[in-house]
């Protein structure tokens, strides 16, 4: 795996060579550096987790502190044997969880209730029960992330290289190898004594590990820095793009990262369409046909005409009763009152608002004694509701025929009521 | 690699007089308290004759019943997953399930009145519901086939036949293994493991309908599919609390003092923590879906528990049954300092009773100024008051005493499954 392999020249049974000893030779291209090789420590292999635990305890009791155990799976009890104190990670995780709880709740409050409140079905924009699931998730998320990265930090991960990687045998630590390594930096480290301690502790194999002492061999190669800086700068591009999009104006359509169903192969109304002979997407009525429900064959009911003249009565389909008047009032208040006002005197909110901003928008007074609306026959009034008058648009598209007649009825009721005299009041009525 | 340990040579394994003493004292005290409750119950002038008595009876009975049912699940789940840590607790759980036959008989105390036509416990037994003019006929007529008193009683017998059958089979096999050699005991352990799968399935389906029938049907127009899961969560929480307290009590008598260690209590504590959370998880799931869905036939349940005096019981449950014990049990130390763990076991049992009380009691029907207010069905929530009555207390202690008598009756022979192949690993169990 590298050119400084110290292990391939020892057999399992052979003792560990002293540093710089004759047994310790180098790969072909490193002869110059050989004299500078530095002892990193000793690596001992053990057969069973039980043996590893016993050895760890023995090494700890011998006073060593700079040592570690390596195994492919967690060995229960090893931390106690090595004298490792209980981790304080749970406290950090608890803090992470609390941060997730507060953060999740704040996130929802900020977005839903403060920064952009949005009425969804009349539900309150801030309500604890509705926010519990998200808060619960963010609590778990931050707890888990804190556990994961806290564990990394506590173990000084990520560690991309370790001197023991130079020993071939150590590769088995990810499979079935159990190892104990003592650093040469430990103040009790004494190569021969330490080796004997490990053998006495039951090691099946003990091996010294050397690292290249040249300073340049211990530095991260410069090209890696170059690549990392380049990647870091490339990563800024999207952020710069986003910032630019926020700070500038553009006539281009939005980027459709998710196109949803924004672009559909269909013809929208009033759009050109070359496949039809007339080049228009709209299809008109076919000559000689009437669409279902649009026959309108009844002159009196559909147009208010009685033998060619505006009718002064009502079509037989309309019965004059409270229900018809109530319906007429309801429709009038929806469609007519915005301009003509609830009392029909022409003071609806539209002309009032136009007046307030300095414009002129007169809505006809339907109830004044001299109003043309009073003089009009019923049929003409109906026709006005249906097709409009001067600047007023027709309401045939919004209001069904029968409802338009009921609006006529209600307008007549308004005219009557607004022009009533005191002696027309029913007996017992009080004047306010 | 699992460590094992053999039984301590001085361990006192036999129940000896413990069971018979428990049976005698529990039986006498229970019978006395039950008689006192009947006297007090007859003197109640709340709502309808005997209504409060039967409601209190159902809550108290449900309290001890949930522990017996939960203990059965403890046994099944241990076999199912080949659990090791809790083998030393399994025999205690088996003794607890030995109370099921007595609980069956005690349950007849309200099943027989329902059969005899008492209609103020379960409102669906009201004969008037079959009349199409009854205001709730529309809600109930499709359910009345299921809620036939005789069909109901038949299901009650079936549920207990299943529970008692499972409990006797597993406890019987476990006990039979005590007298066998190693190979025979291992074969029995394997047999129990094989059958625990199907048994768990049968247990789960039984428990779903058990809680639906006996508790949810108190409010026959209301429904929640997670109700039984929530009931089960409360039952399991109570079971682990009881296991902790009961095992500790046995140890106080000088028995099994070496086998059950702080490590096992630590694991019980972990489960208390876990089930505490699962209880609130299911309780909140039920609440949030119904609150958010906002449909009258569902929200009625919470209407009575949020907008009346019951509101304070609801808050007490939220903080007492979840927030406080949850936060307290999160650390390792609460679970390892036994007096503290015992405190929380008692605390959670008290709140388990409050939980059942809160589920059951608001369904009572009240006469308000001579007018019938059907607890689960109609009326102003503000009319619903939290009432206490001496029978609540006397019946609770009567049921606990009788439950202990039932446990004592089955408490014979060894207090540990001495021949279980995994006993050694359970004895050596340690939390790392």
C-alpha cells in the first residue's frame, strides 16, 4: 500500500526489530529517507475480544495513557478496561435536541405567523398542536445530527490517515482483526519493555510501526489544496447566481426547475392555432346548431319581449312570493349593490371609492322618482340586467335567467319602498 | 462473545410462603374492600343508581387488567426476539399473568349486569336505540348488531380464553423446563420461541378488540382507530413499572437478590422511558388527527375533555404522565438509582390510573336539572364536572389487592426460569 512498508519483511513469529536495526530495511526508492524514519509505536494483535479487554486493562494498569484499541465491531467493556471516562456526548445531544425543538417551533412561527401569514381555510396561522409534528421532527433531526457529528468530533474524525495503515496486518481491523496500539510518545514507552508487556498480555503478534520523518512527507500535497480551493470557489457560483437574481431585474421567464404542469400541449382560449383553417384556437358556434341549454326560445322569459314590445308584466315561470324576493335580494346584493348600492340609490362602494380618489363614476339611481329605471317596463329592465346599459356590462353570463327576473322583482320592491309615503305604512308600524 | 454467569450459590430461588401469604392477605383485604365498595356504591346519588359504582369498577378493573395483559406481552416479546436481558424477570411476569383467571371472574362483575339489562354503563345497551325515532338511531343502527349484550359477553369470554390460554401455555412450558435437563429445557425454549410469533399476532388482534369493546364503546358514537394502541401503550408502561416494583418487593424479602441487578432495573427504566413516549405519541396522534379533521363525531371526545373541568385533568396527564417523567427518565442515573426509579414507577402507575379515569369517566350520563345529559353523546361540555367518590378509591385498592392475590396464587416454585438456556447471559447482563 505504500513504499515504506515495514511489515512484509517480518514473519509473524519473528521478534520486532529495533529501530534502525539490520532487520529493518526499506523499499527501493526510500533509502535516502530511511535513516530519518521515526518510531510511531507498537501494534499488537489479539485473538478474542476477551483477550483484548484483558490486555487493555493490563496496559492501563502498567500506567500507559497513549494507547488505543482497534476492532471491527464494538467490544463491550473495552472503555472501562482502557480507563476511558464516560462520554459527555448525551449532554451535547440533549442540547442539540432542545435547539431543534426551539428552532423548529421558531421556524414555523416565523414563516407561518410572522413573515408570511396565509389564511388557509380560516385556521389560525399559529397553533401549537399543528406545529407539534414538525417540531418533533426537527428535535429528532438535530439530536441525531448532534449525535453523529458529536461522535465524530469526540473521536477526532474524519481521520484520513493513520500510521498503522502502513502495516499490512492492520487492514484486517475492518474484518476480523483485534488490535491494541501504544504510541511511542507515551512517557512509559520503552520499545523492548513495552513489547514484552504486550506479549505477556497475550498478543499473538507484536509489530513496530515507523513513519517517515521527512517534514515534506507529513504535509498534505499541494495539489490537493488547489483542488479544494477550486471546488470551494465553484460551490459559490450557485450562491452568486441566486444573489444576482435577487438583486437584478429580468424580462426572462423564471427558471423552471420543477416544471410541474406549467407547460401543457393544449390550446388556450384566444390563442392562435395554425392547425385550424382560420388559424384561431377558438372554435365558434357551428352554423345551424344550438348548444345544450342555450336554446332560449321563449321570447317573454328569455328576452322580456311580449309580441315584439317590452313586457310590462312577468313571465309565467316567475311566481311572486317571499322566496322569489329573498332570492332576488340576495342576487342583487351580490351583483348590483357594488355599484347601485344596497338601497338602489347609486351609492355603492365602487362609485364611492372612485369619488374618493378623485374620479367620476356615476351609477344610476334606480329609485329616484324621476329615474328612467322606474319608467322602464319590466322587460326592458330585465334586458338591462341581461345585456347592460351604457357603460354597465350585462350579467347574462353570471346570473341565470330566473334569477335575473327575481332581481327585477327586487328592484321594483326597492323602488316601491324608497318612494313610499307615511299613509302607506301598515297600521301599527312605527317610524324610526 | 456474550458473557455468561451462573447462579449465585447462595441465591434464594424458591417462592415458598411468599405466594400463599400474598394470596391470603390480598384476598382478604380485597374482599373486604369490595364489600365496602358495594355498600358505598349503593348509597350513591349521582346520575343513575349504581352508575358511578360500575364506572369506578371498570376503571379500577381496567387498571390491574392492563398490567396482566401487558405482562403477557412482555413474555411473548421476549420469546419472539430471543431477548436475553430480561430472562431473570420473566418468571415474575409469568406470575403476574397468573392473575388473569381471577381478573376474568372480576370482570363478570360488570358483564353480568350488562347482560341482565343494566343500561347505564354502556349506552349502546339502551333498548331505545333500536327505535328509529331515537336521536342517535342514525349514528348507531349499523353498530347495534355488534353491540348486542350477549354477543358482547361472548367476545369478553373469547378475549379472556385467548389471554388465559396464552398465559397458561407459556407459563406452563416455562415452569415445566425447570425440572428438565439442559437439552430438554433448550427444546422447550425453542418451542416457546417458535410459537411466540403467532401468539403475538393473536395477542395483538385480541387486544385491539379488547380495548375497543370494553373502553372505547363507552362512547359508542365516537371512534378512533389508534385507541387500542394508546390503551396498549399505557398498559405496557404500567407493566414495566409493576415489574420494577414487584421484583424489588420480592428482593426485599431476601429472594433473588443476586440475580436481578441494577443493570436489569436500568433496562426496565429504559422501557419505562420508551413506553412513556409511545403513550404520548399515540395519545397525541389521536388528538391531532381529530382536532385537525374537526369533524363533530370525532371532536366530541375532546370537546368534553378540553372545555370542561376535565381540561385540568387533560393538562395533568400531559405534564404528569409525559413531560415530567419523560424528562426525568432521560438520564441514565434516574434508571440506576433504584429509589428514584421506584418513585417514577409509582408515579407512572398513578398517572396510568388517571389516564384510564380520564378515558372512562367523562362518558357517564348525568341528570342536569332533571334533564338527561348523555356523557359521550351530547350536551354542553361545561355541564361535565369532574366528580370524585369514595368508591373510586376503595374499588382501586380492592382490585389491586385481589390482583395481588391472583398473582400470589400462581406464585409457586422457582422465582427464575433456572433452566433457560439464556439465563446465564441474563445474569451477566451489563449496560455499557
